[in-house]
C-alpha cells in the first residue's frame, strides 16, 4: 500500500476506503476503483506473502472463489502476482 500526492492510501489503481477485517491469511479492505468508478473489495496476503506456500494457498482460494456464482458471494474480478485480489464489494442481504 502507498499514498498518493494527496496523502490518500492506494493499492494499485484502487483508493483504500477502510479496513473491513483480517484473519490468519490476510487483510480485506473496502476500496474504490476510480478508473471504473465502482466499489471493490481487496484481499491481500498478510505479512511476507512472498512465501511459495502462502501464495499457492492464496491462488487456490481465489480459484475456488471464482467458481462460485451466488448473489450473496462476492464476484472475483482479478488476482495479481502482487498477492492481492480484487472482487465486488460484499453486500449485506436484506433482513427478513
């Protein structure tokens, strides 16, 4: 993650809005794709992330997520060699 000239945190082409959560494997951020003017969620590998096992696990998780097509599951947009993936933002289902 880095900061642009205005001091806004960015990751690649996306502007970080806030941290959504974190777990043993990574950190998830709410972000905005300014190029396409749409909200995105970004998951990054925690820590070093360059270890072969961590990267393979991350890719395996991304491939599994990309196969799921359900309204309550985020749609995977892309995964990069930099150890992060971009997806549609999470949506909260309506309460019954």
